[in-house]
């Protein structure tokens, strides 16, 4: 065992002389490390969880990548593209693409006996992935799309149902303003609630054949294709690859395909989410600074408390480097203790919030009904390694005080 490590252990752990390294300033330093790490763990878990939850809600309504008509405007009254079997086969064979489904949108006015509301009717077929809406289903059930028959069932949001006083199983009329005003009666099969009010108050899901009939489209025409990818981090790359692969291949009616990722479709939301990363960095820097400065003050107290011992060690021939190592070992023990409690507090708080959702949010403002938590093992390990390295580096400065101590003067006053 190295002499420096041995002395540091005796100073920190030995209780015989009643001078174990636990004066108030040192306790505050340990508490600072613990609270700093706990706040960092919570900050990362909340921001990552928030970004993932909001992102998944946006993707749930629009998938990862959309292929539409290049001539379509930004409204939901779209120009169709022809979705052939060869196009679907080509897209699904592209590496990284997990699922493809057709969709069609059409704006309309939902009318009840006492009220009305503008909506976006989104048509889906039998290949639609219902996972997102099934996970957010509040009442009723998901309707089934039969390729041979046209269904009049719809899935509407809980927000719309409350606004228009509608219930599962009831019917309503929807009017569509085109060359001649048309009306369709629909039956509510279920109510969903995502908390993403910007979408909940508009989108009504129905059979795509309803929209094809209203628009006079062929059976292979749709507003576009929605694609799901295996890895979200590669969505921009896959979108660009498909854009160049399809840009020179118009459909049988001469329409040019337009490929956009979900980030291109919702730039403001994803730019806002990217800004949250800056907030995390600021929080981590501030917490490291607070924890570091409390540890610096604690180490200075320890050095001053043992100033006579330092003088004796120097008189016995110990070098400044060796004595500095003693106090760096003590710093390591204190930081480790603080990190242990910080991990315990941070992980426990994440566990409680994840399972019991104690801290709630206003969905209309934050798009979520409770503070989300997403803490991975990799994030936890990186936070601990980063905190340990940063804290130990900050201890190099105050440990330099050892080199300024004159053994003759310190021993004289022993």
C-alpha cells in the first residue's frame, strides 16, 4: 500500500483521536456534491424524457418520413400520388425502413345539433400501425379497416368529444366544401387523448376509402406515404437518400414524389426541442461549479486543520507531490461519498416520479400531463465519470497550498 494512500485512509477513516475529517465545512462539501449530482441526474432524465415524449407524439401523428406530391401545397387539401406495389416494394427494401402505410387528409367541418368545429379527416388503410393511438386510447376501441368495404367508423380525440359533447357510439355529420358541398355521417368507435392539443383538436381518423370517394381518386391514389424507420438518429440520412432515389421517378400520372422527414414537417417544434440541450449543458456546468467550489472550500479546511502534520511530514523528507497526493486521496473519499448519496437521491427521485407521476403538468402548455423521466444506464455512468473527473481536477488548485507551507514555522507553533 502506498504511503500517501495509507495516511489518507488513517486521516479520513480513523476515529480514535476524534479528529476524523468531518467538520461542518467538509459536510457541506459532501452535501454539495450529493445535491449537485442528484440535480444533474434529474435534469438529464427529465430533458431526455421530455424530448422523447414530445417527439414520439409528433411522430405518432405524422410518422418519421412522409412522401407526398411535389405540387401539394401546405394545406391538408392535397394533390394525390399513385402508390403502386412496385413503389412500396422498393421503399420497404431500402435499408433502415421498417414500415410503410398510405394516408389521405381532407379538411372538413364537424357538425352537431348545437355546435360545429373544423377538423382534419385522416384516412388510413388496413396496413396502418395503430400502436400510437392504441396506447393513447381513452374510451371505446380502434376501428377495423376492411379492404373490401367502406367503414363509417372514426376515432376522434377526447378534446373534440368534450368540446362538442360527443360520446362513443354516437354519430355526427361532417361537411366538406369543394365544387359542391358534400356531407358524410360517421360513427365514433373510440376516443384518444395524447395531450398534444395542437393535433388532438383537429385530427379525426377514418377509412381512407371515404376520402378517395370524396375526391374522386383511384384506388391506388393517396395523399402520400408515411414511413417508419428503425433508428430515429438516421431519419435525416434516410430522408435524403429516398429524396434522391425517387426524385427522378414520377408516378404513372406524372406526379413527382416529395420526400420530407418529420423534422422538415415540424421545424419549429424540433428546433425548440434542440434548444433544450443547451439548457441541460447550462445546468450541468452550474451544478459542477457549485459542487466544485464547495469541495474546494472543504479541502482548504482540511489542509489548514492538518497544517502541523504537513510541516512534520516535510521535515521527515516527504515531497510536496507526495503530500498533495494525501489530500487528493482524501478529496476522492469525500467526492465518492457525495456521489454515492447523489446517485441514491437522484435515482430514487427518478424512480418515484416515473412510477407514481407525483409532479403533474398542464397538457395544454407542456403537451404532457406529468414530468417525464428517461434515465439510461449510459447517461448515469457518463454523469458519474464526468463529475468525478471534473471534481478531482478542481482539487488540484487548492492542493497546491501544501507547497507554500514552511515546515520550520509550522513545527515551531506545535
